[in-house]
């Protein structure tokens, strides 16, 4: 049987491979880790079934040597990894995933941000800070509420991130 993996990170003494097949099958990394640990030059493995990855600690090998050994000895299929994402792309993906999880519980991101900013504005006002900070937070909260009411793109939407504008009420 062939096992689809990608190499996520590789150093001379440590390599992390990640399952690239069906997510339901990523539990197979637990069974593969001891087999990888038995390979010559490998002295430890750490299976992480939740992420579908295996951290391999080994003698100094370059990436090509390790790939060859994993393919020939264990039948692993080492594919090309995904292109590196920029920090902004990773942030947007994370916010998007967070927003999807929130929606499962019946809350949208705009409402959550509005409530958070509103609480912060009230806290600043209660402390006697009537200056820029409290009023700025209230302004941002009302802006978020306005976006939700007008059905404009949310914070996780790439077009809103690219525009970088705050629309007046």
C-alpha cells in the first residue's frame, strides 16, 4: 500500500512529513511512525494524528536521501508540498476558518467584534478615559455594526482587507 505524504519541513537532523491523503485516514500516521523509527539512521519519531504529521529525528541526511529511503523502504509517496503562503494569506485563512466555526454556533464575526469593541469602549469610559481611546473603540464598534447591517464584506473577506478602508456611518 502507498501512503501519500509531503515533506513540510526538513533540517539535517529533523524532518516533518504530513499526510496528504484523505483527512479521515490520517490516523495511519500512528501505525507508520514505528516503522519509520526502525529505518537505519532514524532514532526517533513523533506521530501527531490530529495534524496527520510525523516528526522524524535522524542522522544527518539531505532531503533527497530521506525521500528515497521513505519511498523504497516503506512505500511512502512523497509529493510536492503546497506553495508557501504569505503572512497575510495565512492570517486571512485563519480568520476565515475562525468565522466558519463561529457560524456553526450561530454567531458571526461582525457581531463578535462589535461586542468586543463595545465592551472595551465601556471599560475605557468606566475608567474615566473619555479621550481618544474609549471613543475610538466605540467608533470602531459602530463601524463594524454598520458593515453587518449593510451586508458589506466582513473582516475575513479579502476584498475588505485589500480595500483597508473604514466607511463612515
